[in-house]
C-alpha cells in the first residue's frame, strides 16, 4: 500500500506543515447561541482572542524546547517590576498584562514583536481551551464528588456525612481520600471544541460549547493535535 513501510505508516516528510501547532491568549466574553442552516440552535462561547504580541522565542538549542511567549493586553510601566521592564525593553514591545508560553514545533516561524490575531483560526478548526474554573468555595462530598446521601428519615441520623474514614488495620486516613473541601478554581482543559465563527475585525472567536472560567477570565486557545477539521 502507498505510504506504508514494513507494515507501519510512514510520517510524511512535510509533517510539520501538515500540522503546525498554534495558539492565542484571550478573555472569555460570555455565551450566546447561533442558528445553523437547518434552524438548529448552536450554543457558542465568545472569546476575545488577542491581539497578542510575541515577547520571546524559546529554541531547542538554547532552552531545550520550542515555544513562544505571548503577551496579552497593555500595562502601565509603573505597574511593572524592573526585571519585567528590562524583559519588555529587550523585545522592544510595550509591557503586557499577561505573559504565557505556548509550545510550537518551530519557533523560528515567529518573530519577536509579531502580532498574533484571531484570524490564525478558521471555522471548522478543532481546538482545546485551557482556563481556570469557577471557584465554588467549600463544598461537601455530595456536591464535590457526587456521593449519594443517606436516608432522610428522622431515625437514620446519617444524611450527608462523608462516611467512615479509617480502615481496619491502618487506623489512618489514606492519601487521596475524597472528602469535603475547596471546590473549583483549578486549571481545566476542554478538548474537542469546534470553532464556529471568526470575527477578525473585533478579534472574536465563536467556539461551540462551554469553556472553563467566569466571564472575563483568561483562556488559552490552542490547536488540538491529530484532530481533523469539521465542516461548519
């Protein structure tokens, strides 16, 4: 069969051109809905993606991996520490509010000071979105882990308690035991989301489904490796 060698699939020579990872920083605006050509409702999340500026490039020879450092938003110079002032001055860019690194296959494809906008994505792209989930404070085992409650009759005396915590021999609580505690406010990545629409003039991405975090929260939108584009 063409493309096979010894029963194994061969990677194409230009595989880096087949899939070149890309990503952008943004802020979650909120959710709304669209209607497709059949009149079906499509729930979408609006993300204010960029514009982001490339502040630094990481190379495999110098740093051991390939990545680019992106800056989102502008920050007053008096709010930036002296080390960061020198960092931005070296890149000849204005101080940014947020700095994040995104792994890429070849950082030489980017230039320091280059602006990345929402138009790097097209409708039909499969992306993964990373953000910080909403904090829900202290929660019990039922809400936090989905435990079942006990009988609610007055004689049961066991309603929403976590249950026995100790084993017979160890006489201690094992690490990793699911107990009540702080819920939410964690780094969450949602994969397999589809870009439904792109507004390059306002730097907006319309992503089908929900993404983690509250309105105004920082999100990172990246290509999902190995995913095929969907028809929109």
